[in-house]
């Protein structure tokens, strides 16, 4: 049977407005982002994959194979607790492609780079000569999910996500302007 959909509960970004807050949920690592670039950067032969990196606390191969986090249950809990206006899964295409997809044409995302919980694996990848722009354009940089909520509900959304086992933090805000993203 087909149920009736309550249009007020559809999360499509149409209710977003300037001043809304962007909450980031931590990734477990690379997830499925940028493996073509990772292979190109490291060559990924057996020796390289078995190289232990102190900053990773494991071998490169183990870090790259860290299972992808799934966010369904924590996201549903956040939706129940706060007025979630949009959600973006940060997959291939990184910040520059995925976050703008959730925005209406007249809004921009402003992300404070200092608030992004960059995982050590991304520092290792960048140390191989990848530009910061390419890092944010290709990888999730430690943020697997971005949730837009009203400013007065941001702390509650972060609290609920943390209660549900996720590392979450406020990354930035939504501003007026042409659809896109600013990393400041």
C-alpha cells in the first residue's frame, strides 16, 4: 500500500534560509571518496599499503579500508529532535559538489575550515602534494554528513547526534548569495 506523504515533513532544502546553521557529522575516513586519486598519489603497491604511519595509528592500507559510516539512525534521531531543513552526504565530489546540492539557488554555504574535523588520513594524503582545494573537492575531509538546521536548534541537533554515537559539530552557516560554497 502507498502511504500519504506529509509535505511539511519532506526534507528538500526548500525551507532553508540565511542564518541556518550547518552541522557536520564526522566520517570514519576516506569512505568511497577519491580512491582514483589515492591510487595515483600512493601507487598502492603491497609495500606502501603495509607501511605503518604513526599519525594514523595503523598501516596505510588499514586506514584506507576503514568501513564507511552509515548515518541513517542518527539522522532520523536529529530529524525527530530538530527542524532539519536539508541533508548532504559528503561523497565523491567532496564539499564543493555535495553541499551546494542541498541549497536553493539563492543561498550559499559558508564553512569555517578551522571547524572541520580533518582526519589524519587526509593530512597524510595532502602531504603527498595535493592542493587544499583538491582535498576539499575530492574528499570528505572528515565530514561524512552535513545537516542544515535553524540556528536556534543547532545545539540540540549536535547533542542528539552525539547521543546517537556520532561526532558532530557546527561547521558554518547558510548565507544569501548565489548557490555555492565558501570555505573560510
